[in-house]
């Protein structure tokens, strides 16, 4: 039977624990990798969680897979990974995918806006005019 996005999100949210900004800050202080899966225009408009790595949702599997020629060495299956996006949907799906790839400590921070509004540190986008 075909699955809808709603079905896929329900499954992802059941499999991946959503964490608060406070939990994320503690995990980041202990060395967790933070991954922003939004698209580049979103990032350039609002910035990102300070210290986060930007990997658009469409490239996540390629960057996270050590066997891929596009692998990014910051991805380490032994480290906790915190994923976020604009509203929490893409990050839930991304986190579920990472779990399927063998990452065992994967968490969904949810929406970037919630992080920023909670006082979380944000790296502002670079000024394109510079």
C-alpha cells in the first residue's frame, strides 16, 4: 500500500526522539553533530544554529555514507547527531534515514525558529554583497 507524507512523518516521529533546545545545547556541549537540512536559500535568509553543518536534505545520504564519494568526515556513527529544518518535518524524515543508515544516536531538534526564539546561538548568513 502506498504511503502518504503524513504516514511517513508519523513513522519518523515515532522512531526518532524530538528534543528541546535545552537538551540540544547540552548535547552540543558534549560534542554532538548538528545538521541543518534546509535548502541553501533558507539558510542564507535566516542563518543557522551556531556550529551546525549544512547538508541539504537531498544530499544527506551521500554526505552521511562513508562509502559515498561525497562523504563528509564530520559524520561519525559513534557521535550523537541532531537534525533540524524549518518546521520539523524534513528533519524527522532525515533523522529516520540516518537511523536506517546505522546512526544510533539521532535526534530531531525540529524547527530552526524554535531554536532561535529560545535564545539558541545563531550564525548569521554571510552578506552576499561583501
